[in-house]
């Protein structure tokens, strides 16, 4: 983008960022997950602030690279990606659309208060719904799923295994 050209609007920037898929769960965008915290012009450079799902997330570098590449394809030349660890990311930042996309993909979206810690049972008032059949009669098989932010569950109704996006 030449200096003489008008800067794209922040609304356009957010729309372009909404097309950047999460590398571990490609059906949701980095915006759906709520890890893009801010996008703003700082003089002639675009500053994008990202909060990873956890400080040791192995996908952080890939996410920053993909964000930068997506913005460069739109003609933005000066981009600064800033990682912000505080406040820590929370699953409450996942958009409603993101939760629906997770469910459609076969991953149970986070339920506030649900946890899976070894032999501990979920509180009776909290149910992780099976993304396949919609049943709430599910059990935690392992607190470790396909990625560190997910636990492995099984539905007692349809007997299908599924990942549950842990609530943070």
C-alpha cells in the first residue's frame, strides 16, 4: 500500500482478520476465537494485538504469520503484531458464531464451570453436550485431547468420542 493510498478502514481490517483460520481448528477464525484483541493504525503501520489461548501455545507464531500474510494480501505493507498475555485469554472471548462453528465441526464448545480433572466428576448442574447427537449424557475420558486446550469426551447415548474445548 503506497503512502499516498488511503488506509483501509478498521472495519475492513476486522473483516479480513475474520477470514484468517485458526491453525489447529480451521473452521473457526482467529477473530471467532477472540484471540485478536485489537487492530488499529499507529502512524502508517497497522498494529494487531493478539492474545494466545495460553502462553505456551505452539500455534502463536503461525497465527501471527497468517495474520500478517492475510493483511499483506490486502496491500498493507507495515504491520506490527503484538502479543499481549495480560489479561489472559478466556473461552468467554469465543464468539457465538465461533461456538456454533466448533459444534458443527464436532467439538463441544466450552461450558462455563465444566472441567475434567482425572476421576473428578462434572458438577451435576453442568453438562457437556455431545456435538454429534445433542445428548447431555457424556463422560470425560481424558483431560488431554488432541490439543492442550481440549479434553477427550465420549457420549453415552451415541457412543461417539469427541473433543471438548476446555473452559478457561
